[in-house]
C-alpha cells in the first residue's frame, strides 16, 4: 500500500547558448524554463509547509482526478513529488479499472498515496492506500475502516465537519475555499474561515476549491492542499 516519503523537486532542463563577444566565442549555460516551473516550485514550497503540521502518514497535497477535467491523470501522476497523494474519482467511467491500475503502479513506484473515491472494492482490487468518502456515505465507511491505511471524507463547512467521526476518518477535504470552476462549488469561504475550521476540527483538513500556486501558501499553515487544475497544470507532462 502507498506510503509517504520526502518531497522531491524536479530539476529544470539546461540548454547551452553561444554569446557573440567581439574577438571571442563564449558558451554560456542557461536554464531553459518551462511555463509551469514557477507554479510547480510554489506548490512544492506550500506543501512542505503543510507537511509540518499534518500527521506524518498523510500526504501534504492531493491531486484530484476528474474524467472531464483530467482525462489523462497518468501524465500528471508521473510528475508528482514523492509523498504526495492522488485521489482517483472515476464517476462510473468505463475504463476506471484500467486507469486505477495505472495510477496504482505509478503510486507504488514513486512513493505516492493513492485513494479511490467512493469505491472500496476498486481500491482493494488495485491495492490503493485508501478510500475517499462523500459526506452522505460517512456511516457506510465505518465497516471499511480496518481494510485501509487511509480514509478521507468530504465536508462542506463547519456543520458537516463537526458531525464527522474522527475515529473512522484520517482527514477531511473541506470546500469551497476559493472561487472554483467546479459546477458543484459553493460560495468561497476564504482562507481565514478555513484556518478557523482547522483549529476547531478534530480531524486534519485539506483545503479544496480553487487552490492553485498563487494562493496555496495562504492556507498551508493550517491545512493540506487538494486541487484538480491547480495541481494538474503545473505537473502535467
């Protein structure tokens, strides 16, 4: 099952360019920057900060998949830092078993924690580290507690967060933090409210909804990071 190890940053490519100087020819080594390099570094830095206050067995950041918004999650998973997590959400897609197996293989090779959303049978089949549960299915999750290393749950605000049994779940994904493109996103609560919820919660929490490289640092002192496009764009090949 997936473990959690140290975060590793990728090195940017290096290219050589010749500069013309009167009477001389000089080769200078320049860093060939990719557009996603700076957002990637910012997310890795924010995740390091999140790691300091999360339990050691929890990933500091979770990449959430979506059949429409992340049709090729493998290309992102292959670039995630060791110790991060993948939350695979298939929503009944026909190729879910095949894709889950691909992600499980990458998770095992790269030291990532794979969770499967709302499908404990698939999680067992591919050897995932755990399951993520919708809030509405929180009571069903109890019988699966001993089968997985990790179990997370969704929570939309304080009222739901207070009703979650910390003996069953390891963490809660709390939304919506910032304005989001998700059709199901509620009005954003903002980083201040999220920090207040973190102090009041019996569970470690992850901020979800509009998280990206520009705002991740504003919540990383109180929560882990969870995102779709916010992680997809900086880390896809």
